[in-house]
């Protein structure tokens, strides 16, 4: 069966080759670490031959999530060597910056030879996948080496659930059966996986690790450095529009222009979700006619009203400066929303659109606690922000409620590590009686 998937991937790659080559020339994407991804040429330095734990995050967001999990794992298991992988260029760059004393490797393309080679080079005791990224050949190769794969902080969006319902049988055969355990964010996600055929014994509701990653410390060196760089006046009001997607930048800029007329102290920090859109968003801001600065370039405006945060890894520092917030990916009905947990941890009242299925549980909890507001249409955004700006007590009360909720929900990381330990204990028990074989996951 791996050969069949290899042939399918090769056909798709051949069809997409001209488009991929054009994007590679224009954006520089797909060229870095290409050999390692295509052939599995991963380099892992483990001279002491310590047991290896492999953690994988698709891109920057998942790498941030793994920061909390990996740190806790290393405290609990100091004798292990940790390998971290990512799929995207930005994810790998963030992983190398965040885990300087771990081995960081590119996640292989799902060709059987690349997966076999990478697994042989890493030689893990287990693989922990953050949230998703299930590939049939990788899971088959892990099973062939009797390496358990655990999905941590697992979720199942309505869109993914609907799609997988149509291919329930093959999804079970080639994906779900080869996962040792799912550490799931919520009972709702666990129920969807159960309806797709995942056995109850593979499901553990641990809560969302993202609550544990919401530090809430506004006085960090990064936040102080960003405030000084921006030269923010002490009486300024900061609106952070975080993790935005098209067309949200244009909506936010239009709202900001009108709000500035009434609230001249207001500043906007605009943070697009994807780095490959930084130049596009800069053009949108420039077209709006408002003086602005790009974080990646030398400042050209002494007191900028609009700040384009076109860097990776500084969104948390921006939330540490925010008085009010908007979380993107929630207005156009295609993205499913971005996390509102991080700003909530900083005590920032957040507003988001109705399309937040990726964070439905967190959004519901925040709204019920009085720490966030959901709007039904973009036109409502201005009214919500006006109310918050005009009423500082309401703003502070909502921020305190949001921060309190985040604190109450923390603890998922330790429960996730319990799942990883339980899987390891199960594997050791089976090995001791000679009952572990590749067929265990088939």
C-alpha cells in the first residue's frame, strides 16, 4: 500500500510542478531543506544514545504550542533527547530559535522512502504530533518500526469531520488505527473522532495545551523592547488585530480610520497570520494613506499610528501592549478562526467573528465568562470597540474575567504527558511478554 500512495503523490507532484516552481521563484518557498524532506536526510546528534522523543508541529502556531509541552517533558524526563520537527520554513526557523539545544529536523514528505529514512535517523521511542498532520505512509513506517504515534492537543473541526465522514473506512484503515492515542482538547472533538470510528480506549480528553502557553506577563523583555521601539505614549490606547487573513486587514483599517477621528490616542498593531502575505498587507496599508511603520524595517515615522508587525514570533509581545484585541480568521467563513486564548491570558478583551470552529470551546468559555464578544458581521466590530474604548472599567473587567478563565483551564500539559507516559508503559509491557509487533497498529 505505501507504493500506491507513493505513485499517487508522484502524479500529484508532477501535475503541480510548474505552479510550485513558479511560487518557489517568487516567494523562496519549498527550496529550503528540500533534500531532507524529499529523501529523509535528517541529521540528529545523540552521541550518548539517550532515548529519543520526537515532537512535531506543522508550522509556527504548533511550534509555539510545543514550547510548553517540550519544556514540561524535559523536566519530567531529563534523561531523554528531544527532536522537534516542522513542515514549513517559518516553523523550522521558529523551532531552531525556540529549541536551540534540541535536534530540529524537517518533517519528511509522505513518500515511503523519506519516512523510513527519517524515522531511522531519529530512532524515536514515540512520535507526538501537535493537533493533526496524519499521513498514511508516515504512520505505516512508524508502525513497521513499532514506534507509537500520539496526537496531542488533538482537534477535529466540523469541516474536517464532514470530509472524513465520506472516507470513514479508509481513514480508519490508513490513519486512525495507526495512532496509539489521541490526547483531545475537548469532549466535542473526542465525540467526532469516536463517530469516525476511533475506539474509546484511544481517546483521552486532556483540555487545550494553549491555555498553559498563555503566560499573561505584560512586562517581558520583548514587550518592553517593542514598546520602546514604537515610542508609544503613556496615554496611548493600543488595538491589536492579531493573526489576520484577507480581507480582514482592509476591514480593520477602515474601522481604525473612523475610530481615530473620535479617539486620537488609538494606535493599531496589525499582525497578519502568514509571513508570505507581509508584503501584500504592507501594500494594503500604504494604499490606505495612513503613515505606518513595518517592524522589519528601520522606523520612518516618529509616532506611527499604524504598526505592521511583519516579523515572526512577536505576536505575544504585541498582546502584552494591547488594550483591546481582534483575533483574525473569523470573518470570512473559510478559516475557522485563530486562537483567542493568548490575548485572554494577557487580560485583553477580544472580539472575533462568527466563524471560530477551530476554537469553538475556548470562544464559548470566554464569552460565558464575560471576557470576549462575538460579532455576527464586520459592521458590528466598530460598535464593540467603541464601547470598550469609551468604558475603561468595562474593558478592565472583561480583561480580568478573560485572564481568570485562562488560569482556571490550565493543566492540560501535565495530563498530556500522562498520556505519553501511559503509552510508553503499554509498549514496555507488550515488549516484556513479546507481544509487540508491527501488526499491533494495523
